[in-house]
């Protein structure tokens, strides 16, 4: 499992599975092989939802965005 954080506030947005992380990595741009952060916007979440993303992942990302234009998130492996 992985814990997902809001980069600006450090607040935990939720947890995601290996499969959910693989989905994000496949559908979002990574700057390097060690990249652990993403900028997420509502239209991106809409596209991921239409592409079959797990509903729990979509819910977590929407929670992170809230009423903002987007949110920068990062993840870490949960021990």
C-alpha cells in the first residue's frame, strides 16, 4: 500500500494500492523513474474515470482537489 499526501499541506489524502499506483503512472507524466509526485486537475480525473480508474482512487483525487484548480500530490510506501 501507498499513502498519498497533499504536497502543499502535508495532509494525508488516503491510501492506494499497487494497482492504483500503476494506473496513475501509466496515465500521468513522470519526470523521472524516481518521480513520486503528480499535479492533478479535475479534467485529468474525469479522463481517468472514463478510462476505467478505480472509483476509490477517483474519490481520493477529487477530495484532494476540492474547490481548487488542481493539487500537487506525492506518495510514499506504507510500511
